[in-house]
C-alpha cells in the first residue's frame, strides 16, 4: 500500500492535467485492488470501529457487551480489523494546553523547485520537526499545508525563522494562526450498508 500512496503524493498542480488524471486513475486502481482483498465490513465491524476510535481503552468484555457478542468472537473481530489495517494504532490524546503547546498555526508552504528530490528532501526534513503535527501535499496555489503546535507566538516565530525557513527550496510561507479551535477530532465517519 505504501508504494502507491507515495506515487499518488507526487501529483503537482504544475503538472499537465493528463498526467494528474493518470496518477489519480492509477491510485484509484490500486485502492480498488487493495479493497477487493479485504473482507467487507458489516454492521458489527463498523460498530466496533466506531467505539474503538472514541475509546481505545475499552475492555474487550465491555466492547462485547455493547455490540451484543460474546468476548471471544469480539476479540477475534478486533484482531482481524487490526491485521487488515483498519486499526493502525492505539494512542493517548494529550492536553496541549497543560503541556504548553497551545498555539496552533497552519502554514502554506511553496517550494522553489518541485523535483522528486526536492519533494523527498522536504518530506524528510519535516518529519524531523516535532512541532509539526500534520503535513499535507496539496493541489492548488501552494505545495504543502502544515499544522504546527508551539507554546506561544515567540516560539512560533523561532520555529518559522530558524527551522522551517532554513530548509532548502522554500520559496515562501503564509501563516494562519488559530484563534479558536471549533472542532478537532481524529474520528472517521464510517459508512456502509446496515443490512450486512
């Protein structure tokens, strides 16, 4: 799965439209092939995923009670969902304010060059920056959208000036500081046919 996602991320707004379309088509074909190998999710599987993504510490016994299964088949389903990659990890969600990382900023990054090497170098360097929570390559007027958490504006300015702006091939950045976090969730809306 990693190889086609990496290939998909090479789409650039500066590429001719037919190349972008071809890459998207290849990505969709790979996704379709991957999905064909997976057992379809039924209502019980979706219920398990919905519960676990809001409470990853729930005991198997409690989970089994909620979904009306005995503990053994419930655990087997969870293990299968983990093995098939639906469940990637279990994490603790920390309080950013208590940890002194309450300032959230989004940064538009435009690169001077978008060669394969320049993109790979940028991604590698971004992974080394603990302040960066998310980094997405996007189509449009800039190349990457980054979500950053810092203690305050002084620390953000230091991060921007000494770390991010020091990367090679950075042409420009535009910062948007979050005034109020209206919604933040890692939960994914899980759809499906409730008849199965």
